[in-house]
C-alpha cells in the first residue's frame, strides 16, 4: 500500500502546483502557505519520506482533493487547465530526465537558491525571482513550452510571472518524485482505482488529524 500512498502524494504535488499556476495566471495571487510548500519541495534533495518533500502530507490536502476529483472522473470542468498543466509538466519532466547537463546546472543553482532562501525566507520575491530564472534558463529552453492561460494584466507582472515559473518548476520536482516512485502515464489510466483508494485514505488521515 505504501507504494500507492507515496505515488498518490507525488501526484497530489503535481496537481497542487498546477492549480497554483492556474490561480496565479487568472487572479494574480495564491495562498501563501501553498506557495511556501512548493518552494520548500524544490530544496529537498534526499528526503527520508515522500511527505518530507512537501513538509508533511497535510500541506498537500488541496492537491489531494484535486487529485481525487480527477482520478474519479478523468475530466472535471473546474480543472480543465489544471489537468493540461499537469500532463504538460509530466511530459516536460520526461524530457528533462534525458538531459544530464541541465540536471547538473539545476542542482548547483538550486543549492545557491536554497542558501539565499535561508537569508530571505522561502516566500521572498528575490527567491521567486531566482527560482524563475533557473526555470527560464533550463526548462524553458526545450522546444516544448507550457502555455499558461490567464489574465494578461496579471501575466505581464514580473512578480506573478516569477511565481508561475516557480510553481511550474515545483510541478516538475513533484513529477520527478512521481517517476522515482515508479509512476507513469499508464498508471493514471490502468491504476486509477489504486491511486484513488490511496488518495482517499490520505485525505481521511489529514482531515482526522485536523479535527
């Protein structure tokens, strides 16, 4: 069961980042705690447990709820853009996994960004700017680019653009975790019931702990 549990957490991480991308693009803002969780995940190199990547499974409750809806129905009108971002992130991560040179650059630059975050704090605009530049210099160089849809007035703001790129970056981090745990697109098709069962159990545990 722990295999499906871990995969369900990683999948929730992808969906949570995807929802944040959509929310930032359409409203110009997103919950501080969820942004914090995403940035935290980027700096976790050798976590002991899957939930440690996200600073605890309770931090993934929004993503777990989105995951539950999409695993139940495959399509959900409320999460059309979110699903598109999630599938795009999975594809982009697969392309990145073949580029050892870019992975090395990302690793060294993330370490510098982590040191910076210890000085400024995870949600500081300087940290978002740094992380966005890593994304731009590496993942944005692929022929495949993720098209983000939203309000132009928000998308042209540097702060929002930096946060969107950072959330896409965090989505790729969660997708890397998903692959490391044995996740694949075939699992989303043929193992949906097992992932949904694990997701429901995780949601129940978090909600019970929050009572």
